[in-house]
């Protein structure tokens, strides 16, 4: 199988070329990470999860409450920490894990793939929860009620 730009030969996490968390802003990081499209040979499960997480990462990154954070370096502590910020971080890292998996999903990577799918499902569970668990885990440091919004939740629903 041909190589994939998001699938490095070594390392636990895939970052596209030019992605340096110490230098790049969250906007640059998000744009580069989500620019990696599934290759033609990708298994449907890999491609579907990759595309869903790409869309979700972008939607969270460009949510209105991310405005104070989006143009700061990735590794700089956030100016405003909300559940949107925390879920953007979680989802983008999960997308990196998808990209680190072989898009052909060979049996030798079954355990890794299950872990990635489990993370995606956990993220969905947190974001769809209406009992306040995520709010308790990620209190808004401004004390305002932050909602993901219908567009974000519609993408979340696509996670199987």
C-alpha cells in the first residue's frame, strides 16, 4: 500500500508536515491537521471516522468561544477554557490518533483502532450528555453557560 501523509513510519501520533505545536497557532495546527484527507485505499470505517473528526475538529476550533484562543500558539495556555476548548483538544488528538493508524486497518493494528474508536465514542458521549457531566469536568472559567450549538452536535451524531 502507498504511504499516507498523516501516517508516519514511527511514533504514536501523526502530525502533518509543518505542524509544530511549539510554533504553530491553534488555527494553523487545526487547518493542517484537518487538511489530511483519507486516501482512496482507506477502509470505509477509517475514512468515515477520519472525515467526521476532521469536520468536528474544525467546527470546535471555529466555535465563537474559541476566538480568544485560536490565534495563540498551540502550546500556550488557553486564554479561555471552556468545554468547547477541552473537546477541541480531545477531538484533535483523537484525529491525530486516527491518522497514525494505517488507513487499510490491518489486523495487527486492531487494538490500536479499537482504542481510537473508543475515544471517539467517549467524546460523543460527553458532548451529547445533558446531565451536566461535561460542564462539571470542564467548568467555564468565565462562569457563563456555553453550548456547542446545533452544527457541532450534528457532526457529533455521525460518530458511530
